[in-house]
């Protein structure tokens, strides 16, 4: 799924989150989300959804998934709920579908093109701005 979407192997460093669908008792990967620890935050990258698996789901299951916001919104929200040690989770987002999912899952735009953030803790505005600027200086991640 990851190789098909990005042309690369899975990152060989933490943290990996996989959303699995149990079909006939055998779990199959439906979504994948990767975050890289960085300065008390996480950099999210490599979000992948396997539409081939999704299309094979029973129609009533697809309808329930859509009604609840979708598989990737669910995975994003659940991942962030597990990242309790983070100040924020940053995304470098260029895909309009991913942007819509991220906005629904709690991300907000920043003044920097393609850089979005989901704040996990409160910070004074000046600290937030400085942190966002440091992430933007990283370039795509």
C-alpha cells in the first residue's frame, strides 16, 4: 500500500499506525499513518488509504465508515489520541483530500504553505509562531 502510493518502502523508524479491517476473521490493512518524533512534537507523513480494500468491503460497512467521517479521519484522530506526549502534530499537506481529512481531524492551517498543525497542548502565541516557523524551515517531511 505504501510502496504503491509513494514508490518507497515503509520508513524504518518509529512511529507507525495501521488501521486494519477484519474481513472473515483475517485483518487486512486499510490505512497507514506515520509520524516522526521531532523536538517534542511529531511530523506526520506518509498517510495512505487502500481504496482497493475499501471497495471490497460490504456496502453497508462502507456506508458506516463514510457516515462516521471516513477511515483516514478515524485513523488520524485515534493516532493523535495516542500521541499524548506531543506538543503538536505537524503535517506537510499538498493533497486536497488529505487537507480536508486533516481539517476535520483537528488540524489548522498555518501562515506557511502546506504546513498544518494539530495542537496537542496550549502554548503562548509567540512560542506557537516560533515552533511553526522552525517546522516550515524543514521543508517537506
